[in-house]
């Protein structure tokens, strides 16, 4: 007797999505650790930015959780280890943020590529949200580093850089003009 599969999500794509769940969980933990370091050093605006960013990453993880389970798979709570707790400077925190976001983008693109090749258009479509989100997150991380270059770290520089970084969550990247969104 021919058995009809009860789901269209393949095991291969399910495994890749679980890997991505782990990466989002790591992102959330990484940014939480960065937020804590910033807070202990007196960079309160950067800390707030990173606490919020950590929450967003948890949201990304949960979005994937829901999708995997609703598609008939099993989302797995990832183990998150090897979190870096100390940084040499505020600039290093944001260099690490950009580097991390680029690696997340590459990971998303690889899954999108697999979905297309295996004709899983449902997951391909679902992942488009992440493709757009990654472009925004990379842009914001790059802006943070530009703030260091523009203001300079000497004198009151770091004080002002911290304040400007705190405003980055209000930047409307989708508008493409970098203008803060209306309150
Ligand atoms: Fe989940 O978007 Fe950043 O990592």
C-alpha cells in the first residue's frame, strides 16, 4: 500500500531550519551578553539597543519554531554555549555585531537556496521575511560603525557615540533614507 506523506516539509529542510533556530538563539544570547557588558561600562544607550536587539532575535527564533511545528516538523530548543562575555571596546562590540549579522545572512541564503533547489516553495516564501530582515540588520550594524568614524572616539566622542547608537532602533531602513521614524 502506498503511504501518503502527511507533510510537505522534508527532513533535510527541517534540519536546516533547526540549525537556523540555533543560530537565532545564539544571536539572542550574544546580544544579551553584549548588552550586559555595555551596561557595566556605562554605555547605557548601547546597552538598551542591544537588550532590544536580543529580544528581537528571540522573536526570530520563535517565528522559526512556529513554522517548523505548524509544517509538521519538530522545532528543537537549542543548546547555546560559548558566549563571549568581555570585549575590549565599544567599537569591538559593534564590529562583532556586523560580522555576526553577515554570517546569519549567509546562513539564511543557503537555506533559501536549498528550498528553491528542492522546490519547497512554501518555506522559500516564508524565508523571504528573514531575507529582508537581514538586509535591515546588516545596514543598522554598518551604521553603528559609521557613527564611530564620523564622531571619532577622542574626548567626549564615546559619550556621543553611545547616545547616537541608542537612536538606531528608530531608523527606518526600509524607507532607504536613514531618517528617524516619527515617534
Ligand atoms: Fe535574526 O536577525 Fe540578526 O541575527
